[in-house]
């Protein structure tokens, strides 16, 4: 679900950049929203790796 949100936001940002330019407020806003989603995904991946490492060390 998060991957889909990321892809949709990425497409929205690309559209805004083509329509209004790279520095337009709409494009910057989309970029910031995409950053939030990507950071969330990154935190989820780190937590998953950490939980896998805890499990592997516990054995």
C-alpha cells in the first residue's frame, strides 16, 4: 500500500514539474510529501531488518 502511495505521489510530482516547473510551489509541495512517504518506507525497512537481526541473534 505504501509503495503504491509513493508511486502515485511520484507521478503527481512529475506532472506538476512538467506543468508548472521544478521550483513551483505545487511541485515543491509534492516533493516534500514524497519525501515523507519515502522516509516512512525507509523507517519500516530499518525496523524490519532490526527485527530480523534480533531473531537471528536469539537462536
